[in-house]
C-alpha cells in the first residue's frame, strides 16, 4: 500500500462494526492507513487563502427547509432502490430486529448518507442500550464522521455498564486513542485486544503502530514480525515492519521487507525517505541513486530527490552509475531469500 514516497503506517480496523464477529473469524480483513507521511508531496504543498463574502444568515425556517429536504432526498433515494426499500419495510414490520436496523444504516452509509446512517444507529442505541453490536456500529459511524471523542466516551460508558471480553471493543478504543495522538492511553487497549485474540495479525499490527508512534521501534518490530508471521500476505504489516527496521538502521532488512510488497525502486525510495527524515541526506542520495537505477522515471524517487536537493542545497542529480552493483543485488537477494518474512527467530 505505497503512496507518495511510499511511507505507510497502516492500522487494521476491527471487524465491520455492524455485527459482532467472533475472534479468529474473518475479522482481519479491513486494513487501511490512518497516517501516511508524504515527505516529497508535503514539501511542495502550500496554504491557500479563500475570501468568503459576508452574506446574511438564512432564517431558521430556511435552514429547517434545507434539512427537511436532505431527509426527503435520503428517503427518495430509497424509494428507487429495491434494497433500501425492502430494508425500510423490514424495519417497519420488525422494529425489534437489530440486524435489520444495522443493515439499513450500513446501506445508507454506503450510498453516501453518513449522517442519516449515524442517526439510524443512534436511535438503535437508544432502543437497544445493551446491544454490543449496536454500540460497535455507533462507534464506527462516529469514527467515520471524525468524532473520536464522542466515540470514546460512548464506548467507555458502554463497557462500564456492560463488560465485554471480545477484542473488538478494546481494539476500537486503542484505534480511537491513536487517532487523537493519545498513544500512551491507547497502548493498554491494544495489548488487551492482543491478549484476547493472539492469533489475529491485525491486532498485532495495531499494537506495533502504537509502539512505533511512541518511538519504541524495537518493540514495534516484534509486533510487526508477529503480524507477518500470522499473515504473510499482509502488505500493511510488511510496510510497517520495514519502516520499523529502517528506524533502527537495519537498512538491508528494511529494503528486503519492502521488496516483498513492492518493486526494488520503491523499496529504495522508501528507505531514502526515512533517511531524509533523519537528516542523513548523503545516504538518502545513495538510496535514490539505486532506486532511479532501477527506474529512472520513478515518481516518488524523483520527488524525494527534489526534496533532498532543497534540503542539502546540492543539485538534483545522481551519480553517473546509479545502478546497484551485482554484489549489492546479490546481498539483498540473499537477505530476502533467507530472512523471508523477517520472522523473529529468538
């Protein structure tokens, strides 16, 4: 999952919060990054100013009309949608059917009506305050609408009254704390989730992310190794493992890990991004030379070269022989072959 310069910290979400999935089931699936460092792109970004003309505030009746129209739009969208119409009819006929209510909310959310979905779930939470599935759905919808504080308060309040032992609850608390940069507060929740489901690679990845954000690279590496061992196909965990290794100056192992999930040019460009962040511009240029030797038009590598040139004041050029040597490639191939998924052998 490489974007920009390819630096990705991934966090795997718990199960779709529309139903209570059992630990060890198909829960791991959802994986998408919450923190992406785009060194090259960020350096070229700029703030823009917008002049907004002052207009009189709309009367309360006008705002109400707009809101009512939004509700009608959502309803009208459902009138021509067979699935939505059937779900609405089912909820009307079976008001105590929790899965049907959550299916209806999910259907509206997937069609772009996130606010409507949240209100459906809020009504369900008021009607079924003891339902864990409803609480997780509420947390998910609040998270999607960028309201982590309310999501944390709701979930913590729910767990005080209704103790649960499923890992989803604790994983969500950890994720929400992480997204508020409250990593020390989130760590115990991630650890609790791993204790409850030690065979879940996504939970190990999330704990590793939390530790990496606390600059505890060695501990994070252990968790990423565990995630990769449990799920060798997890690109998020491999990317994160590579980043943790690079942070400990284990460059060959980092490149080998990145190459299992991407091409050699991207792997060396990724390492260059880490070196740029550390201020090691000379070594970053060497890695960019190798990357551009593999692919002279690699967009991320070119962006990183432009960035390092602005930082060290030297021209955006690479040595005349940037291609990695045969022995260098052989060394990296040996590491990749024998280290494999970079599992911890201790």
